[in-house]
C-alpha cells in the first residue's frame, strides 16, 4: 500500500529552497516520489498523512557522533565507574532504551563511535531485524587506540585489567590486526584515535600526535580494502594534518586548525564533525562537578575559542561539515542532540546549512540511502509543527515532532 505524506513546507535535505505544499509518496518503506502535492495527486487505495497546518516535512535527522553505551553522566570518575560496574549485556540493554529515546527525538540514523565490547554492533543488528525499536545504527564496535592512549583509559591501578573495554593496538601491524578484529566482530566502520588533547610547553600547543604516520596509514589502508570508512578522534596540529593527508575519511572534534589543515580537508574531501555541543557542555558544569584538573580546564577554554574559528574557516573553504554531538558523553540521549544544529547556526551556518549538515551531508558521510527526501531512499521523514528555518530550536520540542522510519510512524 502506498502512503502520501503531506505538509505545508518540504525541505529535502539537499539545501534546495523549500517546496510549498510538498509531499512524499512512500511504498514498501522507500520514497517513490517527491514534489508538490498538486503534482503527485492522491494514491489510489492508499493512505494520506496530513501534517498539522504550518508544519514542515524534512528528512529524519542524523547524528554522526554518539555513544549509545554511555549514559551522559558528567563526572569523570562516575563515568568510568559505570563502565566497570556494569556487565556488557547490561550496558547493551540500557543502550536499547537510549536508542529509542534518540529515535523519538527525530533522529532516524546515528553513527556510534565506540562501545565497550562492541555491544552497539549487536544493538544495530537487533534494530535491523526489528527485535528492538531504534534508529538505524552504523557502529564501529570498539575504538582503536595505542596502549595507554586516549581510549585505553590510563590512570587505573596496575592490577586492573579491562577486557574488551577498548582495543589497544601498537605498530602498523598491530593496527591492521585491530581493524581485522573489529571487522570480524561486525563493525560498519573503523574508529581510531590519532591525536589527543594536550597542554604543551610551547604556548599554543594543545595537541599531541598519538598514532604514528605509519600506524594511521596501516589502519586506513586495511579499512579501505574492506570498503569501510575510517573516523578519527583528533585535536589539531601536525597530528591532525597527518590524519587528513593519510586518508582518514572523517575527523572528529578537530578544534585547532590552520590554513594548511583546512586546505587539506578540502583537497582530500574529508568530512569534519566538529561536535560543538560536547565542548560547550563542559561549561555547564564546574571543573569540580566533572572531576577535571586545572590542566584539563585550561585546555577546554582554549579549545572553546578555537572551535569557532575552525568552523568559520571550514565553512568559508567549503569543507563538508557534519552534525555530530558526542551524546552519551556528558549529554543525555534524545534530549540534547538537536542542540548541535542550533550551535552550527550560532557558529555562522544558515539554518538551512545546519539542517543539511544534520541530514544530507551526514548521510554522505555514512554512505547510506538516508538523509534526503529523494526517490529510492528510505522513507525516514520528520514532520515538525512550525518552520525550523525560522527557528531551529523547535527541533528540540518533542511535542512538535512526528517521526517516520521506513515510512512507518514511531508511536
Ligand atoms: Zn566521542
């Protein structure tokens, strides 16, 4: 049976001007036609879903940086304690609830950027099979990090050992093996940690390259041979430049840049996921509430300044900007993801550009048939009571939203 969804305004996720009285025709979970309602007509024997007057239809939102395994608890020690005290099955069960909260908030696809035991791969599969309700999930399994590195959680006592919390790798062959292990586990892409937050002796050095150039190249080469993309946690400086020129597909955070780095992103077609929200979120708590050292606080202040400059430079140069939040880390699932879109607007993007970052461009990053209202793509549709181009913050008001995944309304 065909379904026609109609609204006063249609945003298709490409950046094109909105269509007045727009409609999408859906059959078997896919979009079969898009246009003005007057041109599409009413399907014979089909169903018509008419949005409330003044509503906008747009693609379901996408968040390309979430951690469904994490709760969003702000204190560093409490965050770690959860991961030690909870079994991986318990973490997976909790993440199913977070996935549903995310879907209800209008997010029909997410990219999960690391989970203990790789459990979000299993959640993604359960959702795909219809056993659990949630957004479409692209999951990396465990993040790859050098021994003692960003995701190898330094600071524990010597006698402690955490199996599968992350995947420490060393040397080019070590990273190749790591990539193969995650692919064997069922990962959809690979996450690595190439450069990290650091307060250097030289003024203005806020980064440290953590993986060697050889390690980065090996991880990228191996993942690309499986036609999988690679995402990297980055901070800035030479390590970020090496990440880009050695072929990493998406750079996360990337606070500190210069003209050479921006130019390299354009040349290599790198996707930039600034995660403005998690950076801002740090300032909604005191350093004590987060258990942060004076050094970390200093770093956060410097990165807060830098990220706005990077965003403006990236936009001016035509870098592909994506909306990802780091939800799960200091941010609760479903309630806050929309704020990244608002921050992109505050950082100089037009509301339309910010919406495209959270739909069409995010879909390009993932390489999935989602993120636009276009024939052939999954019918992931969001109806918003009001006009998000006039005020993007209405995307955060759940009572204004009606969410359709694969043409079926989420209830
Ligand atoms: Zn993250």
